[in-house]
C-alpha cells in the first residue's frame, strides 16, 4: 500500500479513492476486499502498462479540449510519467479497490491534480480501453509465433518431402505418403488461424475511449483524437457498445481455441509417432522431460504442454461465453476477460513457440517409415484403382476384391510385400468369378510406394509438382501475413512513442 507523503494534502483526498463520503457512507467490508476486490484486481494486474498510456492520452485530449486546466494537467502528466517509468512503486492493494483506483490513490498521494484523472469518464472506460490495447498486442504476438511455427512446418516439410511413411486414419495405416506431405497439411490450418486473428485484430483494434460509460459525457474528450493517440485504427462507434460489448472477448477466445486445437492435433500425432510402438520420430532432448522413477523414459513434455494449453483455453472460452449471458451493462462481461483473455493469448503464443521448437529438433526414422509401408497393405487403394484402369472392373467390385485379398493376407500373417500376381488372380476369381490375368509390371507399380506417391499429381497431392506449388503458395501467404503483422506492430509502437514524447514535452513546459 502507498504511504501518504506529508505536505501533499493527500490525506484529505483518500475518500475520493475509497468512494466514501458521497453516495457510499461506509468503507468496503473485509469480505468485500478479500474476495470481490482482490479477485478483480488480480485479473487486472497485466493491464498496468496499458492503463498508463490510456491515462496519459485521456489527459492530453482533455487538455486539448480545454476541459483540464494546463497547470493541473502538467502536474498530473508528470505524476503519470513517474508511475509509468517506475510501475513497481505501485504496490497493488485490494483495500484500494481495482487497478484504476490503486493508480488513482498513488497519484493523489503525490499531487492534488490527480483529482482530474477521471474527468468525463468511468473507471471501466479506462480499464476497457487498456484491455483493447493489451489484447491487440497479444494477438500480434500470437500471430508472430504462428508465423514462426508455419515457416518451421514448411521448412521441415521441405527437408522431408521424400521421406516415406504411412498416412494414418483412425491410427491405422491408410495410404503411402511422405513426412513432408503430412506436415504440410498443418500449414493450411495455421494460415486460417492467422486470417482469423487478423480479422479479429481489425475489429478489436478500435478505441472505446471517450464513451462516458453509456451515452458519452459533456466533459468527454475527442474520441478520434484519443484513438489516434493510442494507435487504434478507429473508434467503436456507439458509446454504449464501446463500453459494454461482450462478444469481443468471446471471439478472441474462439480464435485462441481454434489455433490451439490445430496445434494440438499435430502435437497429439507427434506424441504417438514418438512412441516406441510407432517409432517414426524422436523429439529433441531439449523439448522433453525425464521420469523421476522410470529412468528409461524421455517424455515429450513440450507436446503434452500444448495439449494442456488447449484444454485450459477451451474451459476459459466457456467461462467467458457464460459471463456474457447477463443483462447488458454488467461488469460480469469483463471481470474474467481482463485477466483470462490475455492469459489465453499468452498460452497460445507459447504453444506455437513450442511447436516451432519441437519441429526444429525432430528426427525422422526413415527405416521405420519404410518398414511400415512394406508390412502393411497401405497400397490397397492403388491396387484397386489399377484393377479399374487395367481390367475395367467397376470400383465397387475392385474394392471387394482387394478387401478380400487384404483379409487373406492378414489371416495368414503375411506382409503386404509378399503379394503376388497369383494372389490377386485368386481373389478376382473368388469374388467376381472371373479368371483374369494380372500383368506383373503394373502390379509392381501398384505395390511400389514411390510410384504411388509420384502418381498423386492432382492439386494437393504428394507428387513433386503439386508439392512444389503448395510450398510456393504457402510461403507467399506466410510472407504476406508477416508484412501485415510487422506493419501493425510498427504502427502501434510509433503511436506509443509519440504519445510518451508529447507527454514528456508537455510535463517539462515552463
């Protein structure tokens, strides 16, 4: 808690902060402080830096509008800058209320000019505006991390574009593919996550400042000036909507959850591929953790943490959605959002960073990938398709023939590589009643994984030409999004630098 400094007259101002002596006659109870105030303050701790910027922009706009006298404005600005430069001096105390009133208390202890801090605005206007700034900053950080993960996916996929493995559905070998083609399938989801994040940023990077709680104020500053000072792209037009919207945090969490689910799907696969039973990959030691009781263990902790982050944020999303289900104009809509939305964005950012690092250390065991192709009948679809192409069988009959053949190989405990023309001729006879000769040359093609992959020439396939087209397209999309994130970050930093420069210049005026 701050200590009142002698000679400031601050002791006479304490009632302003504690809201005692006006409509409220008694100070808050211990229960109110320990539970309600403490919980709210805890969620707002991460808004301190942004609220400092909001307070300075508010003072600047009110001075420019002739509402805040210049002398008091100069004193207030000097105190705001001091708090901004040394935020650790503010010891947050739930007995002082929320973050806004803690800051106000600190300022009042240093200058009576702090009485002008709340001119023309509600405390929640300051907090809401700070939340918008923090969330947009965290969205840009998430996008940067997703871009790094996306580029790592492309790089690793390019390095492994010819590494043979089985593709899995229902955790069963389905068709031949390459590790490169498999991994590249996760670039599209990241690009969609980036597009969603950009669209959300464009909607949320709007200023609620100057809304005056519901319907403006005679003393409210120029809203467009406030938006420019803080680096927003514009304002939330309707004053009441600016103050009390509940859908923004819900949408923000939806983007976080979508991104984490996409990252988790890859993490879950890699955890399975990393097991001794699959043996396809090995995660680098720096992304693992040992067991304290089982010395042979090398647990893929980074991948498991991504799953944990997804689980947490799914729960947070449900909580935020529930908190929005109130009559409009309720503080419930944001009490949780103040802390949990930025925290969820941080979790997703960390998950993307861990995925990038995991892929960067990943070792692929090519011999195991090829062994699975030899022992499992992953080329069954190719055999069925060549029966259609070479013998004119209808697709349904071809499917039944190869299905019968697969069952026979399984029941006999035979590996797929032992398949012969005679086996296929017998299956044709058993299922269709037709005695058809099988050409060994095209059967060899049908059971060659590399030939099968080379035949996937359609858009999105694993052959070289479609893979190269996808690499080029995805890299360009990632580059375009990188340019947008960089420009957005630079615009925000430029606005904040200008705001602080103006505040310092004004505070030093004679």
